[in-house]
C-alpha cells in the first residue's frame, strides 16, 4: 500500500477559480482543499512545476494567491475518479487568507463528522430523520 504523501488532510470544497498565466486565463473550480494546497478541476491544466497567480471566489471572500503545479492530469481521462485538472501548492498566501481557509476547513470537518454521526444513529435506530 502506498503511503499518503500529503502533509495535511483535504476537505471537499467547490469554489470557482481563475488561473492567470502567460497565455491568458483558465476558469475552473476547486474540488478539494488543505491549508497548503488544492486540486483545481479545469479543462486545460498547466504543466508540472509551473508557477502562476490565481483568484479563488470563496463565500464572502476573494482569495488572491500564487501557486505551483505539483500534479497535473493534462492528457488522462476526465472522469469522477481522475478529473481533468491539477494539484497545486500555495506559495504566497496572506496570513488572513490562510486563517480564513483554516476556519472553513475546520467547519467543513465538523459538519462532515456530524453528518456521519447522524447517519450512524439513523441506521442503528432504524429511523428516518431529515
């Protein structure tokens, strides 16, 4: 079994993204996030090690940061298992933006744990709760 190489766990979050690079811009969306990185689903991922600027439209906040491509699915399949896009590592991010991301990630984790707990209770008690 291959060891997980990520330093921080990721949380599924979909936010619109605009990637600025030498040839123009690319629109996409984040599929998952950590405090230091994200996966961006887009039709034309950048090349490995490419450094670029990007804007993420989070709820009630626009994040502007620099990132580097650390993984890219440029030519592979584009499906639910291997979406077209790129994994990026944040290079330059303000402490305010990093704090904002940390708060959102914590809230998402708490929400996920609560949902999983509620589903377990439903199954164990054999009841339907909406």
